[in-house]
């Protein structure tokens, strides 16, 4: 991924090369890495359940997939809703699996308002306090998270894990 990204920046690779590399990386995470992590944590107790998705109108999921893998590694149960997920689906899925955390990703600034819709859905159903709502993605910021009533924002996968642990008070 890094090499293809560097070539792309130099004009030596095309967007299709980036997409191909991302697809290969996703397959590696979804198969090889996830299987290895599952075997290593058979006896480990769950740190909590995380419902994770890319918001409606946005199909970019590489960052979300990396966050999901990074949350899975230390012991979170990750329920990945995929991409282009409506606000209502975040709510119904979270209540169905009794999630602790709901994480939404938006890479496009035009889809950022869906994160606000997600928070509003939980408020409207009077269950907002039962969940920790976290946001991420390129246009998201800590200020945005505060403004929409989310519990936090993480700029990258490493910080997302730290944030998830912090909001659930786990180590």
C-alpha cells in the first residue's frame, strides 16, 4: 500500500493501482490477519462490542477496516456494518447486538452530516446515554464530535483504540 501510494504521488501509478492495492490489503486483513488474531484470543475476555460502519452516501472503507482490525486485535468484538450505512441501521444494529460503542466513519465532507443524524437517532429514541458514539474520517474533528454530541473523535486507528478503551474505562 505504501509503495503504491508513493508511486501514485509521483505520477508513476494510477487510481486503479491504488484501488487494487487497497483490495489486496483488505483481503489480507479479512482472511490471514483476522484468523491469526482469532486463534490468539480464544481465552481472552471481550473488552466490549463495537458497531462500526461508513455512513450513508460514502463507500470509502479502508480507514474503517483498519480501525476495525485494530479494535479487534486487543479484544473488542467488532460488528462491521460495511459502507454506505444509513443512520437508522447504526441504531438498529447497535440495539440488536447490545453494543457498547457505535463508531461511524465519513471520508467525504458531504457525508459528514450523517454522523449528526446517527447521534440524533439515538437521542430521538431516548437511548443516547446507553452508548458511546465515536466519529472519525478525514473531515471529522474533535470540535465536530463535540458539536454533534458524540462522545469522541479519533484521527487514526491507533487513537481510535485508545479512545474506545478510555470511553469504556478498560485497559
